[in-house]
């Protein structure tokens, strides 16, 4: 067995607040792109204790166009 094939990767979280790098992995992009999307309002975010977090359910709804009207 190859060394790298023995390392299990954890699936992305199904819900909750995530960091930019986790969201980047889900959407196959980079963390700087995620921050840019947040800065331009493309995706929602929350500032929490000096960092930015992303509510995965709200981001998915925005990207998929299923976000509920306010």
C-alpha cells in the first residue's frame, strides 16, 4: 500500500461555520477567492473573534440560488 493512500481524508462538514480554506476545498477554489467573494457580497460571512467564518448552509443557498427572501 502506498503511504499517501493510507491517509484518510475527512469529508467536508455538512453544516455549521467553516473557515475559508474549508469552503475553498468544497468549491474547488482558493481561500483568497473565498475572501474576495465575501468582500463583494457574493457569499455571506460573519466576523467572529477577529476572523471570518462562513455559514455553510447560507453559502450553499446563495451559490445554488435557493436563498430564502428576507
